[in-house]
C-alpha cells in the first residue's frame, strides 16, 4: 500500500491551507461546521428555533418519547466545506415582533465569526426564515 487514506468525499473535504508541516491532510466535515453554525445561531437573541416545519414536528415527537437530544445539534442547518471554505444554509424561526433583517444580519455575523474561529473561510451564510414563534421565547437547550 502507498499509505493512502480515503474518506467519504461527500462527508469531508480537504483543507489545503491547514496542512501540517509533517505532511498529510486535514479535513473538516460538513457536520462539524453545521454544529458550530447552529450553536452560533441559537445564541442570537430573537432566534426562537432552527429547522423547518417537518424537522420541528419530528423533533417534538422525539421529545415526547424521551429522545429529545436526537438531531438537535445540526437541525435547521446544512453546510458544505470545500477546501478551506464553507457555505452554510440555515432555516430559522424568529420570535414575533423581531425585525427580520436585523436578526438575520446578527445570525450571519455570529455564524461567520464562529466558523472562521476554527480556521475556515465562510463564503456564504444563506438564511431562510421559516416561521415566527408567537409565544414566549423557548428555553435554550444545552
């Protein structure tokens, strides 16, 4: 064997800019960026939840059967990493009475800052506001 190591191409992408001096490749999976982005988006005041109607429905079912942490870390987010750059797509539910441009601007800034803190460049943060939460803000999940 030539010592080659292959990973699922769709799951991870090579980061050329972050190669170690000893040689080899560093790869960051899409899922890692998704977790970072979700945590950053949830920290923005006015963001009630992440995920579209279907994802939120299934999450509520899982909550009722005691599997409330399943899928929460990446729900409402997809990311694609190519080399050292990431594109992040978020689906948000905002609190009623919030200005959409203000909330999405804050989310975009926080997500970009959080992902770039890990050494990646963020090319795009695409946001779709899917719903408005009419009740009081939900308690953040840990």
